[in-house]
């Protein structure tokens, strides 16, 4: 187990290096001038541009720029973005907010999704099954944008039961609605994944054996069938957590959440390479760690999968 | 009060104070326009993240500009309703020849750090802004001052413009490179604000904690979250604020801010989302709490005939102009809120003349076809109308292209470019073929601001490589005119030259909207398109 973890951690180094270089090169390769738009509808003066290029090492060739950047990153300095703000500090604040949002969304989709899927899977073809199928179909077919704006209007503006937007503190109460909206789509997928897997496992030999030796239905389903059915669900949730961290731009916009998605989006738009690479590096690392965690969870869920 | 300012300004002949203080009252007479509503109170309004730190000479966009506008005072203040200039810090701005100006400033104006505003604060600030190695955005505005070119060079070692000189604590002189009759009007722009001595010690730190001489002082700035300003007790000018504290809460999405205003959690937004504009939904969402006002926004189509030879004949451009059904596009795309343009200058500025474009800007399919035929037809096989796709331009560009296509039977395609950076780069590299979207918002309320910076030879926004001797000579004559009236009439003649040469196709004049909560009153949208935060009151 320990050896496995160390090997996986070592494998991360080339992945992180490669990913950051690719991102760096891609942001660099985007057409357009990073100073465009900084001066309204008019072009910036030559002097302003020169000072700007000098400050952000934009005159160097790409490998040297990247080298200078990585040298700082290794020392824990993610640099300054084009607004003159410390990227590491800003990312820290933003990942806290986004992480909170993503975890809450994961909680929503995990709890409701697995419960709904289990209820549907136990009695395939029953009323609960049809209800879950129809409601998940409904959730899957509506874009997050619509769910967000509609729920914000009714729950927030009209009835005043939820917070309309999220303030700087991003309290749990304020994040309830956005995290539900964010998790709603995956919730539907998780319900369906759980249902299909559970329904299939319930027909498996070991479940028949468990029943035959006189285990209660709760133990049969809960401990044996459901646990084995959760492997694809956990894989999906691991992937989803990464996606939620970086891709919540739409939800962040609707609820004015100062998170990572909007930061990356704005960075790309402004050709703010340092900001984008910094944010994405953290994202890549988070992705890798969550994936490792998922792989370790397999062993817990199904002892046949061993890492030794 | 407003009326008198204009008369004085227009009648002012050289050697007379160009901008005698029209609004009565001296020091301590706070805000003349706050007839209704009480003073005091705290409000939270929509803000956006400034592009740079809050330094007046380095801010050319509205996010930072809105905050700076209440933090700073300039020599001249623009009226919130009409944008007419009247003296603020300036006691008088005098000139004999429109090239040598003597500025006397009022005594008693204080910076928020307790130091008094003196002549050297202006001169030092402007020199700093103009100095090339400082790389300030506002350096463009300094280019009228003698010596700016030398100081503004990238590797300049001269730090002081020869055209500026401090006479005594409350007097300084400006010498311009050539005659500039409307210089006093320009001096109200943010870039011309004075800076306290503390600024020059550490401009970087200053920008995060700015100090000005305006009615509000800076309290705090939490990156991407909020900027807070509060009333400055020692403000000595006439244009003070009413509300005690203003919090700019930063939103990235106009829809989120709008929802908060409707829910009553935010007091003011000046950015109504497109979804709320459909059928004027915002007017029923916020009954009696919304306003719309014609602003200086002017949309037009640019063409560079050097790059795209198909469009080098002015009559072809004129025919295209006559093929655009402006009213219909305005009605369908902008819910009738914009106004079809009748010339190259916005109606809100001093010196505007109506209907310069005449029939060439009126939709007339028959005449358009005839005009194109007479001009020998359109030589190319396809026309593009390029726009930057990161902004709301898809709808109108497609409607405009359809209008051209249906009328002239030229294949016109609205072509998106990824974003504004890409768009501007392609323009400055002179690679943009066909038609391209352009727009202008005034820096200062003068007809000149719509002509010189856009069509002058080598001007920063002259992406059309327009170069007309007649136009340029009229501009320089106007700059040296005896008085404002004469200057304006020369500028108007210059605009008529544009009507002959048709370098660009005028489209429409814009409108700004704002919506507010039940807590605030007296919301005035300025011709600059921004709500005036000084006259705003709390209604409780």
C-alpha cells in the first residue's frame, strides 16, 4: 500500500510538469495582445506596453519564460498576475470558496443521488424506479444555466427563502442553492449509475447466497450489493469533484461566487498567463490527488482489488 | 445654474476666464443639486474589478473610473445632467492665444491625507503620467502639452514637460504643442487629477490605498469583493456627496447584480442585463426605480480602404450605409433604446450639429442600389462585418449584414473574432478586411473628442488610415480659434468633410440604463453613461 502511494506520487511529477508546460504554451500561443482592452477602446501607448511586457517577461522566448516561471513555482511563488496581485494568495482564497462549493455539491449529489438510485434499484420497474427515471431525465435535460437562473429568481428574489448571490464570506447558507444547482446534473447521473449497478448486482450469485444463508434484506442490500455497486459511482464522483473545481463558471457567474472558474476564464480572456497556469497547476494537482484517493477507496469497497 | 455656465463658457473670449464659476456659492456650500432627499446613510452599489490599481493617471476604464470619480477632484467638474464644465479646483483658466494657459487654483482644497492641493501637485502628477518609463495609460491625454513627446519616449530621461511651470503655490502655466482652444474642457478628465506628495514616494502602494482631493475618501479594497469609500469631512469644494458611505460590491455578471437589486439587497446597478431589456422587463421589475438616458456612446462601422481595396470608393461605402435599416435594427435588437445616428458626433457634446450625414444615413433601398450601380458595383464577391465575440455584438452585426445583403445583394457575413484582444491586434496590424465594428465613448464633452482622436492623421484610434488634408487643416484651425464658438463651427466643418469622404459608417447613439432599490433617490445618469454618485441620496 505505502509503496503504491509513493509510486503514484512520483508519477505525478512528470504529469504536473507536462500539463503546466502545455497550458503555458497554449496561453502563450493565443493570438492577441495582453495589453489590448486595458486602455478602453483605444490602443495603449508604446510606453505603457513596453513597461507591461518588461514586467511580465513577455519579451523572452517561451522556454525561458516558462523556466523563469517554474523556478519561482518550485519556491512556492506563483508570481503576480496582470492586476499586480499575488496569484498564490488570490488562489488560496478562491480555492477555499470553490472547494467549499464543490464539496457541498458533492454532498448533495452523493446523498440524494445514491439514496434515489438505491430506492429505484431495489424494486426495478416499481413506482420509485419510474419516478427517479423521469425526474433524473428532467434534470439531465435542463442546462445548469436555466436551473440556476430560475431557482435564483423564485427561491431568492421572489420568495426570499434562499440567498440571491454569495457574499465574500461564502457561508454555508449562501452556498446551499448554488451547490444544489451545481450538483443537480451529476445527481441525476449518480442516481442512474447506482440504480443500474444495484439492480444488476442484486441478481448476482453472491446476493442469492447471502439471502439463502438467512441474512436480513437490509444487510444483503446495504452491505453486500450496494457496496459493490458503488465502485463506478465513486469513480464518477472523483472525476466530478475535479470538474466541479474548475468548471463551475456558469454557476459562479449567476450567483456571483468569487471562485476559481471565473478566475481562469478571466485569465484566459486577458491573456493573463501567470494567473491561468497557476490556477490550472493547482487544479491538476487536485485532480491527481482525488484520483489517487478514488483508487485507494476501491480497495475498501471491494477487497478483491488490492494495491499490494 | 446650469444655463449660466454654458453662456459664460461660450461667450468667453480669450483673456477672459474661460470657465468662470457659474454655479454660485463658495467654499462649504455643499451640493447644489441635492434638493430632495436627506444626507447621510450607507449604500451598496454594483462595482466591477478595476483593471489596474487606483491611480488617476493610469485608469482609462469605467470599473476603476467610477471609484476614482468620487475620490478625486479635478480643475473642472462636469455637470451630471449636461456634462457642461464648470470650475472645481480651478479659480480661473486664462489664455491670450489658446496656447499659453495660466491656471489659478482655489485655496483650501485638501487631500485626504491632510495636505493642501497646490500647483505643484498638478504639475508633478501630469509629468509622472507623461513620463514614458512609468508606462501610464493616461499619457495619451498629456500629449497636448509641450514636451510630452520627449518625456513620453520609452527610454526617456527627461522627466519634466517643458510646457508646465509652477508660478507660485496656487498658480501654474500650461503651454500646449499647438493651439488647443478647448483645453479647459479637457481638464476635467480623471487623468488630469492632482496627486499628493505621498503618491510619488511609492505609486504602487498608493494605488492600493489611493488619496485624492474628492468628496469621498478611500476606506478599503478587498480584491474582487468590495471597495468602500466614505465621506471626507474636510472636502472644501462645491460638488460634495450626500451619502455617508458607498460600498462598491464587485460583481462579475450583470445578471447577478440585477437580481440583487430586484431582491432589494443591492442599491444600484448601472448594468441592466440583456434578458431584462427584452420588452423592457426591467421597467416592471423596478417600477419608478429605473432610468434611461442618452449617453455619449456612438456606434459605427469602420473600414480601412488601404487594406480592403473593394471598399476604397466612398460611394460604395455610402451605398452600404444607405442599405442599413438602422431604425429596424435598433427596434429589434435594442428594444428601441438606441437612436439611429445622423452624423459622426454624439448629440450630447458641445458643438453637436444635427443631420450631417443626411440621406446617406437614411435607409433607402432604391437609392442605395442606384448609388452602388453608379459607383460601378461592388468589386468583391463577399463582404464581412467583423466583431469581437466576447461582447454582445452578434445580434446587431447579423441584422446589419442581413440588411445589406437583402438590399444590395452583396453576400455579407457577420464574422466573430475570439475576443477584444484579438480584434484590436488585427486592427493595429492592419489585417482587418471588410467592415468592422467600432464604437466611441467620450473622454471629455467636446465635439473635438469625436473627431481628432478618431480621424486625425496618425491618431490612436484611426484604424481607417484616414488622412485628409482638408480635415486635418480644419482641426488645427479650430484648435487655434479665438473662442469656443468659432472653434466649434470649424469642427463642424471638419465633420462635414467626413460626410463627403465617408471614411466610416455611422450607426447609432447609445443609451445607458440604471436600476435602483427603494432605499436610494436622485439617481442621475451622466452623459458619460455613469450614475452620478455625488448627487445620489438615501430616501429614508
